[in-house]
C-alpha cells in the first residue's frame, strides 16, 4: 500500500460499509468444505462402494489419508483465488469446495498421483432423488469451468492476468468523475498552476468542521 | 453456530451471473444520477443488492457525463477496480499479510473480500473510495471473525519504532476528534438508528 489510509477514513468508511451490506456480517467460506470433503473421501474410499472410485496409476492398493493430501493442498490454493473473485457470490461454499477438489484432482492426476471420480462420489454418497443432490450434480460441471477459469483472471479474479495498463486508465478516468478525493475543480486549478505539486491531500471536511466548533 | 442453509448468505447473497451484472449496472446508474444532481452533504449508501432479483431493471445506463463534461466509469471499469482492490486484501490481512501484526486466519481475509464485494454490488467506486472501503472491510472482518486488530495497525505501512509512538499519539488525537464528530453529527445518527444488528442477524 503506497498511500496509507487514515484512521478517520477507515472509521467513516466502516459506517458506510455496514449499511451497504445490510448488516449481514456472517460469511461462510469454502476452506471448511474442502477439508470436510477430503475427510469424508478418506473414509468413503475405503468402503466397498467407494473403492472403485479411486484409481492409482499401475498400482492396486487401498487409499490412505496421505494420498489425498496433494489434492487437498491444491484445492486450498484454488480457494485462495476463489475468495477474491466473484465466485462466492455465485455459488454456495460447498459447491465451490467440491468443484475446487475436482479441479485439483485433475491437476494432481496429471502429475501421476491418485485419481478420484468425484462425480461418482457425489452420486454414491448423497441420496438420489434429493433436491440438493440433483442440483449440485447438474451445477458441478459449470462451477468446475468457472473455478478453472480463475487462474486466467476470469470471473473477477484479480490475482492473475491483471491488465495494469487498463487499470491505470480507469484510475485516471475515475479521478475526474469521483465524489471523493481531490474535487474536479481543484484538479483543474492545479493544472493551470503548477503541475509539479501532483496530488493534493483531500481536506478533511469533518475535521475542519469540528475545529470550527 | 448458524447453519448455512438458514444463513442470509444462501438466501440473500447468491446470484446468477446475469443478476450480478444488473445489480452493478444499477449501482452505477444510481451513482451517476447522484453525481449529476446537486451535491448533498452525505453520500447515499445503497443496499438494494441484498436479495436482488429484478431481471427487468437496469436496462438504461443513466447520464454519460458529469457536470463538468467528464465521462463516468462504466460498470465494467468499476468492476476492474473492485477486482483489483479485492485481490489486494489478502496482502493486507490474513495469513499472507505483509505486516506480521496483521497475520490472521485465512477466514479473515475471505470474509473481508466477501464483505467488500457485497458492498460494491449496490454502491459505486465513484462515490466511495475503494481503498478506504477495502481497509474498512478488513477492519470489520477482524471483528466479525473474532480476531480483532487495532485500527491503528491497519492504517500503516511498515513503521519504525519512533514512528509508531508518534503515530499512536496522533491516532489518539484524531480518534477523539472522530468520535466527537460522529456523536455530534446528526446525519451519522441516522446510521445509528439503523444499527439493528440484533434484528437483522444472519438468521433473519
């Protein structure tokens, strides 16, 4: 952060932030879902039904917890991208968690590790005919694509592929039409006068008010 | 602990991509209208994005230029800025924070990013400084996730020891101004009337 935000700015912004999100403060995230699904997979893949879902390249043995670690870790990294993107506003944390596991599974599979049929897992694990189960099965392929697209900077993920040029242009445009910061009139005056001063500090109106009192 | 199936996140804050777009468009239009009207002392805070489901709304763009003839940002350009600042949040707070004092569990940065995005669904970067809102959402997230951090730490870049003392003296000073300001300002009192957190908890 090159220009720190002052305490008064933080506190006033917080007062705007709270009504802006309608005081809905509680958030659920996908990290827990990833962990819970991994834990469940660990036990489920040992059962009769689950055994067929996991395949090792050229190896036939029972799944142990350690096999799933790579997939879990990759999925957590994917969630790091998810949380700064639009995705939490589009799907529930459980759905995202499962999709992240699928993407991670595909990735570790390429590296020669265990491969798990996660769609099969969902079909076997949850009641058929259950409304939510049907919903997640129909949505999973879609979320899978969305989560996969994050590392290309799609869906509002600002961690990758950021076009800094375009961003600077937006910022420049914003300076001329925003309600906060240096007012339009002032920038114009500044431009006529001395260009070397650069950005002026915004006069804190409230502070001035209280000093007058 | 509240169940997700009864949470406001599931019931009010999950959209289709199309609704997201429309909500941002509406926020952009309202901001344009506000910036074209006579300047009011307090900026309006909108919260229509909660449970937003009007597909028939937000087809027009609103005025294209402000009173001095400068063009407004489009919803896409606003989105770019919001994405950028949201992506900066994990480096401000959370396990990857630059300041060791701000290292927190990962859920703190996740909550901060989600609150930040929810705010900009119904509000515009042209009215609220995204950087200030970003830090405010980080501050709020530390409180929501029960990993409180002093607001003073959040203001700062890396400070040397002397500067920390100086900054704390200054911050106490500006805090007192701030509090008296909030209490004396009647406009802010309308906010306090809206602090019905207990009624509008995650269960509602």
